[in-house]
C-alpha cells in the first residue's frame, strides 16, 4: 500500500474502524494489527451489516483480500 | 499474515473458533492446525450457516483462500 | 498446506471424503490422490448437492482452486 | 496436477469425458488434448447443461481455470 | 496452452469461431489474432447471447481471462 | 497482449471505443491511453449500460482486470 | 498503470473523484493518495451508491483490486 495508506493505518491502531468486505458484509471494531496485504486483527468487533441486528464477534482476523474499504476514525 | 495475527492463531489452537467463508457459509470448530495461507484444520466442526440446522462435519480442512473472517474465542 | 493438513490427507487416502466446492456443489467419494494445490482424484464419487438426488460420477478429477472444505472420515 | 491426475488424463485421451465448468455449465466430449493447467481440447463436444436440450459444439478449447470437475470414463 | 490447442487456434485463424465468456455472454466472429493467454482479436463479431437479438460489434478485442470455451469451425 | 491487439489499440487512440466490463456495465468514450494490462484512460466517456439512460462520466480510468471486451471503431 | 493514467491520478490529487467498485458500490471523495495498484486514500468521502441516500464515510482506504472505474474531475 502507499506510504500514506500505511500512515493512516498506523494512526488508526487502537481506534475504531469500519471495514466493508466483499460479498456485502460490514464489520466495525478496534484495529489491533494490520499487515501490507490488509490482513487485519480487530477487537470488540461486531458485524453491522444489518444495522438493526449488530452481532458481537469479539476478536476478529480478517483476510486482506476480502477488504473493499476501510474507514478510519475522523482525525 | 502479521505477527499479531499469527500470535492469535497460535493462542487459538485447540480452542473453538468461528470461520466465515466466501459464499456465505459459517463453520465452527476446534482449531487444530493452520498455515500462513490460512489453510485450517478444524475438529468437531459443524456448519452453522443456518442457525437452527447445524450440520456436524467432524474433522475439516478449509482452503485458506475461502476464508473471510476468523473469530477466535474470547481471551 | 500445513504439515497437519497433509497428514490428514494422507490418512484419508482410500477413504470416503466429503468435498464442498465453490458455487455450492458437494461431492462425496473415495480419495485416490491429492497434491499440494488440493487437486484431488476421487473414485466412486457422487454429486450429493441435492441430498435426495445423488448423481453417480464414478472417477473424478477436482481442480484444487474450487475446493472450499474437505471433510475426511472420522478417525 | 498430481502424477495420478496426469495418469488419468492420459488414459482418458480419445475417450468421452464429462467436464463441469464454473458458472454451472457442463460439457461432454472426446478428450483430444490437455495440459498442466487443465486447458482441454475436446472433440464431438456438446453442452449438456440442460439435459433435454444438448447443444452440439463440435471441437472445443476449454480454458483450464474454468474447470471445476472432470469425470473420465469408467475404467 | 497445449501444443494441440495452439495448433487448433492457428488453423482457426480467419475462420468463424464461437466464444463463450464468463458471465454468460457468447460472441461469434472471425478469429484474427490470439496469444498464449487466449487474448483474442475478432472481426465481424456479433454478440449472440440472445439468439434472437444478435448485436453487431465489428472488431473485438477479448481479454483472455474472460474466455470459458472457444469452439472453432468444423475441420 | 498479442502484437495485433496492440496494433488495434494504437489505431484506436483518439477514437471512440466501446468497453464491456465485468459485472455487466458498458462504457463508451474516446481512447486516450492504454497499457499492456488493458488499463485504459478514456475521455468524454459515458456509461451506456442502460441504453436509454446514458450517464456522462467525462474522463475515466478503467482498471484493466475489469475489461471483458473492447470494440474499436470500424476500420 | 500507464504513464498517462499516472499523470491523471497526480493531477487529481486533492480533487474530488468518483470511484466505482466491484460489487456495484460507488464512492465519491477527495483523492488524497494513490499507489500503482490503485489502492486509494480518499477524504470527505461518501457512499453514493443510492443517489438519494448518500452516506458520509469521512476518510477511506480503498483496496485497489476492488476498483473498476475512476472518474477524475473535469480538466
């Protein structure tokens, strides 16, 4: 990823990010770790695909090739 | 995967994990083995895609490129 | 694949395994051969996607990149 | 592919094989040539996706990455 | 591709071929050029996905990774 | 791409081409630039997926791996 | 990407671009950074897939392999 994307990932560590996945799911949680393939570790994560039915998932490992968008917290 | 993801995988060995797969299926079982591509071996696994109709699958080998999310047990 | 996955494949040779494929099909048959890409050769295989309408396929070569899950026999 | 898969392909040359493709189509025809990527040349092929409406296709080149399953003739 | 597939492509140059594409479209036209990835140049091509509504497309460049099947003219 | 495909791309520069994309969209515009992966730059482009509701898009960068077909202007 | 695509990306920095993604979503925002894989960082971004229900997303990291089209501002 670009240096800038890397910087934003670093700044987002331990903050709540929103992740849209291929296939339409959306998860939200605290970013705990990432690598250059956008493999992510998230904590206190929940699946918020259906806004009214958030499902708590706790710790999550997300395989990077499923990531479409990541939205870090406002800076 | 990142060192952190690797660490969480190691800590999850012999514990029950939840795995969401491409195409929408979800399986749950005891993590018995993993590699860097997220190929997994699970035991006492069941397909819980339809919550009311869990299907016992026993031992499972999951091809890593189908993995979307892995949710390890609470720490 | 991991050493453990390899070991389970080896132990499953000549035994009946269940294979779930991308796109939703499921086949069952005796595992006759495999390689590191999970290309499989199966014998006495049948397509059991629709439980009530199993279709006999005889010998099968499965291209590994279509494999989602493999469920070996109980140990 | 494994040595065994290769052997079965070789034995199937000039015999009728069934090929299931990604996206759900099924073709049947005489196997005329193959390579290590499972690119196939078939002759006297027909598309038998809809059992009642087989469509004659004659000679066919199948791009290997579309192959899901190949079922050689009974041995 | 195999030597045989290459030979059939060569023999099909300047002849009408049928090409089935991922996603379900079918085009037909005169094969003008090909390469090892099955990238194709076709002339006087038409989209015949809907048999009753053939759409003339003229010259076409087809990206090889979309090709499922190619059916050359009878020999 | 083949030398011939490359030649046709070169001849199409500054001319209007039709591009069919994976997922079913079709765009039309003046070809301004291309590379070996079929990444394209188009100008005065419009999305003509729905024939009656063309949407003007102006300049466009198209990621090559989404391209299915390119139809250059008649020669 | 081609030199020309690169130039257009550079000219689009800090300007509002429209990005169509695989799976059908469309986002719009200020382009803050990009790399050769079309990984993007966008700011003040919103999901405008449903024109009447734009959703503010703020800063966004877009994984390049999901990008179909990018439409820079008029020059």
